């Protein structure tokens, strides 16, 4: 059975290779081939899953050792896979959602002449992401980690002729590289501390290492997670990443890749459990991002950027939960899975809206679309209810558990975290209701553009609506299904460990409080956007609104300090290299030249001058001889 | 008579010759001054020969005379040919070798 | 006596050079094919060397030894260890691609009188083969004097390649370009000659102290205790050798010749400089500095590590600031050489294995990137990044290969440079954590200069001058595709290479009497 693990990765990898090297003759079948191979991977995943279910809780982990990758003395890196319950969860999510989004893309990218290549990149992404979650050591994980970064780079910049897309892609890769720096330092620290970086030995011997080392490793892993999962302070790339085609935003920048940070922290749970300081930082980062993303999401008029802010915020929830330790890991992953369903569904819905609206993204130019796109409206609406945590839907179960766990952290911290998560829930309800109202309710606000092309909103083709419907089903039922008899908790417990946290208030109180803030958020949004007509051009807004529209000025800070500063630094270094370093060299050469120029003048061609120097020389020699003799 | 006086005379003659070589521009005069220096050397050699009581110095003096004679032949020939081509016997005019 | 395989690998390209040079003026294409044939034959011989070499066997294998200048104890001594084999294979591998990539670089323009006995094409390929012969022999030399002669002699063909064959050098039209080119060539020559001169002094000094030029004899004498150098003598000699190698490598602040030389020469020659000739410098650090002067090497390590660190960050920052894409790649190479030197002097097995792999991988990746850049420059006739834009739209295959070359340069995992870079970083980190952490900044900067280069040239709206630019031709694909395949293969399965290199590194580690730092915790199995 374990030999199938490599097939999971091999299928999409083969697809990527064939589609990217195959050339134009594959244009007509490329998208089918890509989708087929993604589906193959999903089927293999399901086969492995059913096999795993047939085994008892502790014997479910599978290993496959392919070959030795980098063998140098004490440094032994292997190409080897490990499939346990945590990886399995990710495999099903990645291949399942991935396949749906492949199907969706067939319709969405129909008119793009480079559709074959798009599917090649999507397959490459699947392969890299599966490698990330299946690796059995950190170095191989790193390969997947950068692989998804590459796929993300290629897909964000898929419409390369747009300079904004190319810039966004570059930015995403660079910010992620900063995070990758953290991961590579973490691996180096593991190597010097444990002499290895395979999951088993490292996570199994955290008890013997000093807390300082573990804290350092934990913080570096967190840096990596911040980069990939768009957490403060490395969050700036996610908003710009929406330049990519919408299926990409759904798959990579909502459902799977951006949650890799949560996977990393959960996977390294043993390290974080032994390093409370690092855990605290994780929780703080999660809490800050949770609010940051939510606030940004409130102010954006671009539907995709509003959803991107929401993604950031929801991942903040997951990171926060993961930072809580064994009381939170399970719920972090559970929220990750449900989020994968509803956020992918929401993005696909947004894509469907854009598809019908001539690629318009400004929500102020939508309005009243529910009549024109009923299927999109219903699926998007279900996703909306799921994300705000409407009772009975997926988000309700997973988010509620995280809020409970936050309270259960205990002490002042627990109260603060609980309050933050509740506040986040309120803001989530607000901005998602805003998105919903602006898009599907109210008067229609679209107008013909300069060329006189008025959008004709229409429902999308079936290849697009079917994935949306399936994801909506997941958004509705996944949470409830996972929670029956704490199924999900028991499933993951052998890997992540679980410890039931006792909140200072009862679970019912927490749920009640959540409901109250939910209603408040929805009501506020209705007051602002539902009751009265929405202006087509955005009002100036308060200071906070304006700041939030600009990503809370974080980008401006980056621009001024890093980009401008960096430009000045490189420019002055180029100058230094030219004038100083090269100047010394050229100066040496010039001084030799000058010296010989002077000396040349001595050779004036007059015999008597030479005679004088001869006499002078002889005189000096004689004098020296006499002097030596005298001494 | 003290032979050292001859040495004084020789050095005096040599200095006069050297000064002439350095200062004068007429090639013929320079040439004569070179001869003067050679003869000053000869005088010194002969004096030393006398001082040490052997013939080595005198032999070298003969050598010098022979070489000087050869030099005169070649040198005068060069000077004459230079004078023919440039109508001047000034040594400063022959400075084509400089860079 | 067995067949002198090592001599043959060097003699073959040398014979090829003479044969190519002798081809009559009118038969240019025959000269090209002849050169290609000889380079391929050399590659075959190099493959035989790789196969015959036993990783677990003696330190130096396939040895040859003949008396040469017996009065001074100079011998013609050859032998290869794992490091030498790896670099020999790299050189033999790259030259056919260099020749193929430069197929038209030395064609005379149409208006040249065909009856003149002027043969730039023949000269170009003969010089390339000459460089190959000398570089290969220098990887094999185990006699210090023999090595020194080759180290200096390879400057001569390189000088003519840089100065004589710029982009359309023989057109002779652009006066300013010709001036720039001859400046670059002279700078290259002077820099390396000064380095060589100082090395010559050190070589003579070594002979005075040790009474021999033979690497093995000196090493034996040192091991048995019959030869002991005074600390200060050893340090001075070390500095003499190191200076020459640091110029060649090049290490900051002795680097400024490289951007000029690589910028002004044609892309294949630039590859020859950075991927082949410069490797002699770093190779010699491993073989001569560490083996002959272990104590002094350890003494100088802190300073060298700082210089390497400066090279890494400084080279990368300057690459970001370049407007000329060839100069950009040159500065990127300076940054990479910083990594190599850092790995060598970290004195851990990971660092040194990594540095050796780095030499090989950097050769392949820079060749891929530089040659594609060369194809691009030939099409548009400009080296300035700003003159391009949107190439991806008109020439997707060219852009794709350019991107892969770039990704290799920024050490993306899955491509071979990642393996070596990470080994170097880990090896450095385990002994000098701060140095290792600062060096990782280099990987962020590498991403910056590569992606900025790619964005400005390949993406965005298609510029008018770029419109109608043809995609890669078959010859060009034949050059690039194998290099990319090799990058991928060695990125996933570098074992064949590490198996050859590891034993050699163990020897070097025992030369400098260093062992790897032990991990703090004995990890559970």
C-alpha cells in the first residue's frame, strides 16, 4: 500500500512535465489531461484513505523510502514519504479541492490561448503541495515548500503581459523567500542540535534539547509559516496575489498553499510544546493577523481582495489555535479543512461573478446579481453562512471550537485571546455580509465602460457551477460531519495529540456570545450597506477606512523602507564598486602610468645628460665605497 | 720627486676632460675631451706602475692607447658622416633616440 | 606502463586546437565541426576517467610521474582525487556546449574578402580548445610548479578570447565597444598576472623550504615530521598562494575584473571564464592551500569567511543594481563564489562537499542562464535589460529556459544548485552560526535579482523592438535542454556526484585535522 504514496505525487508531476514540455500540439487535450491526472491523484488518495480507516489508530502511519537524496557524512537527506492522519487530511483536501478547481478552470480559462500551460502549472502546484505534506523530513518539506512558492509565482503572474501581475508574482516570491530563510535556518538549527532533520528523530527527542534551542527553532519555523500563510509581518503579498486567475486564488491562495504554515506548526507540535515562548509568539501573530486581515477585508471594494483579507484573518484563527498547543492543533486543522471548502467556494463564486461581469472586480459596480446568477448566489450564500459561523454549518463548528480553546488557554491570556477571537468573529460577520449585500442585493449599479460594453450578467457554464455546488455541500455539512462524536478529534489525536481544554466559562456561554457578536456584525453591515443605496464611487471614509484600504499602510512602510531604501543601497553600492574598489585598482594603474611618464622625461636623447647621470652614478658609487671602507 | 703629484695631475686632467664632455656641444671638442680623460687614465696607470714597481700599469696604458686609436677612427668617421648629413657637429642635434 | 589516460584528456583538446587552427581560411564550418568533434572526444575520455576512478580507492588515482626539470626537482606529475574528477568532468562537459553556443559568434561579416588569410573562426575555436586543455591539465597536476605554469598559461588564450571576440568583435565598427573590450581584456590579464606573480614568489619560497614541488612528497614529509615550517613562513606562503586564487576565484575586493571581462566578451566566453577558468581558483584553494598549509589556513579562516560573506551579500546587491544583464550575471557569480569559498573554509565535511558540488552546479546553472541570455542578446543586439520587455509573449521557449536558468541561479530546491548551497550553509552554520545566518540573506537577494531580471526582460507588454523575435532554434535547444536536464537530475539525485566527492573531502578534512561538530542531542532513531 505504501508504494502508492509516490504515485500521489507522480501523477500531477507527470502532468506538469507533459503539459509544459509538450508544446502546442497538446493544446486541445491539455486541460483534460491535467484534470484527469489530478483526479487520479484524488482516487489514489481515497484508496489510501480507505486502507487507513481499516487499520487501528496507532498503526495507521505509512512510510515509503525512495532513495537517499543528499548523503554527506552526518548529513543524510532522503527522498522518503510519511503518510499519517495529518498528511492524509491534507492529501484529501488538496487533491479533492484541486480536482474540483481543475474542472472549474476548464470553463473559466476557456478563452485563454495559454490554457494548456495553466493546467501544467496547476499540476505542478499539486505535485509540490503533496510533496510538502507527504515529506518525512524537513528538507524534503522545504523542497515542496519552495515548489508551491514557484507554482504560486507562475500562476499569480500567469497574465504576464500585465505589469501589475508580474510585479505581484515577484513580490509574492520575494516575501515568501524571507519566510523560507526562516525555514532553512530552522533546518540548520535542527541539524546542529539533533544531527538530523527527519520528523521522527527530531520530534521524538525534543525532550533532550535545551529550551533556548527549541525556542529558536520554533521562531524560525514561525517565520516560515508567516511567509507562506501571509501572517503579519509577511502578509503583504496575499492581497496583490489576487492578480492571478481566480481559480488560482481559490486553490492556492485560499484553500491549500496558504495553510501550509498551519501544517508546519502543527507538524512541529512537539517542538512548540516544549518551547512556550515560541508558542506565545505564534498566538500573538495569529491574533494580530486575525484582526488585521478582518479590518483590511472590511475596507476593500475589490471582491477578491476583500476575500483575501478574509483568508488572512481565517488563517490567523488557525495559527492562533495551533499556538495554543494540544488543545488547539486539532481545531486548527479542522478549521483549515472547513475553510478550504467554504473559502474555495467563495472564490469560485467570485470568479463566476467576474466571469459574468466582464472581469469587473469592484463590488460597488455589482448589485442585485441574485436574479441573474441564481446558482452562484445560492452557493456563494451557503459559503457566506458557513464562514460567518451560522449555526449548523461548517464554520460554526470549527470556529466555535477555536474560540472555546482560546478561552481555555487560561488566565489573562485566555480572556484576551477569547475576546480577540470573538471580535474577529464579529468583524467577519460584518465584512462578509458587506460582500454579500454589495454583490447580490440592492440595485444594479453597473454601467457601460468607455467603449460602451455593458456587462450582461449571466450564469456560468456547468463545468464551473458543479464544482461550486460540490464545495457548497462541503461548506454546509463538513463541520457537522466532523463533529459527530468528536470524529475529527479522534482521527487526528494519534498524530497531534489532544488535550481537552477547560474554558473558564461553559461551552454554551461561548456559543451564545458568538451568536450575539454574529448578529451584531450582520446587523451593522445591513445598516450600512443593505438599508440604503450604495454609492458607485467609494466615499472618502474615515482615517481607519482609508488606512485599511491601503492594507493598514504596511505596504507603504515596505515601499519606503525596503524598496526605496534598497534601491538607494544598491545604487550607492554600484557607485562604490565603480569609484572605490575599482578606483583603487585603476588608481594603481594610473599612478604607475604617471610615474613612468615622469621617468620617461629623463630619457631626453641628449648624450650629455646621460653622461651626467653616468658620472653622477660613478661618483655615488665611489663615495659609497669609500664610506663603507671608512666605516 | 713624489709620484703622488702625477696622480694629482692625472685627476686634474680627468676632471677637465669630464667637464668638457658634459659642457661642450661641439662633437669634436667632446671627442678631444674624451681623449683627454683617457690620457689622464694612462698617466695614472703609468704612475701606479712606477709606484708598485711592476709593468702591469704600463701594459694597460698601451692597451688604452690602442683602443683609443681605434675609437678615434670610428668616432671621427661617425662625426664626419653626421656633419655631412646635418651640417652641424653639435651633439644636441643628434637626439633622435629619445621617446 | 599503462595508457596515460590523464595526459590524453589534456592532449586531445590541445591537438584539436592545433588542428582547428590549421584549417584553411575558406573552410570555416569544417573548423567548427572539427572543434566540436574534439571536444566531444574529450568528453568521452573524461567519462572514461570518471568510470575508471574508484571513489573508495587511493587518494590520487590514475597517477603519472615523469622527470621534467630534474635540476629543480620539477616533475610532470598527474593524478586526480574526487574533487579533480568532478571538475574535470564539468569542464569536459561544458566545452561542447560552449562551442555549440558560440557557433556563429566568430563568423566574419559578409564584406570580408574571402581570399585573405584571416581566420578568426578557426582562432576562436582553437583558443577555446586550448583553454580546455590547460584547465583540464591544471585539475590533474599534482606538482606545484606544473600547476603554476598552467595557471598562468591559460591567461594567454583567455586574453585573446576576451579581447578579440566581443559581441561582433571582428566587425571592428564600434570604436567605443572595442576600447571597452580591450580595457576588459587588459584588466583581466593584469589582475591575474599580479596574482600569479605573487604566487610565483610563494612557489619558489615553498621550494626553498620544502626542497620539492611534489604535492605528495611535501604532504608525506609533513606527515612524517621530517619537514616542519615555521609558523610565519607557512603563513606568508599561504597568503601568496591564496592571493592568486582569490583573484582568480574572484573574492571581494579583488573581483572588479570579472564584470568587465564577462560583460565585454561573448556569452560562450563569459561561460568559459566563470564556469571553467574561475573554478581553477577555488579548486586550488581546496587542493593546495588546505593541503600544503593546514595551520595557516585555519589561522586565516576568520578573515576569509568575512571576505566571503561580503562577497555573497555585496555581489548580490550589486547584481540587483545592474542595467546590463551580462554584468548582472557576473555579479551573481561573485556572490556564488563567496558561497564556494565560505564552504571551503568552514572546514566541515558538509561545507567542503557542498563547495565542490557548488563548483559543478554553478558551472551548469550559470552556463544555462548565460547562454540563454547570449541567445537573447544576439537577437536584439543589446545587453541592456531596459531594451527588452514582453519576450515571454513572442518567444515562450526562450523565456522558459531563461526562467529555469534563473531559478537554478537562485537555488530553487529540486534544481541542483540548491543541494550545494544548502550543504554549504549547513556546513558553515554548524561551526559558525552567525556567518551561516548572514549568508542566508544571500538567498533572498538572489531571488530579487533573478526575478527582477526576468520581470523586466520577459514580462509586461511586448516592446516594439522585441516583436517578431524568433524563438530558440534547434541548435540553441540542443545547447540548453541537456543543461536543464542535468540541473534537474542532479537536483533530485546528486548521489553519483557526492559519492565521488565525499572521500576526497574526508582526506582534506584530515589534512587540516578537523572533525565535524557533534550535534548537541543524540536523536532517537
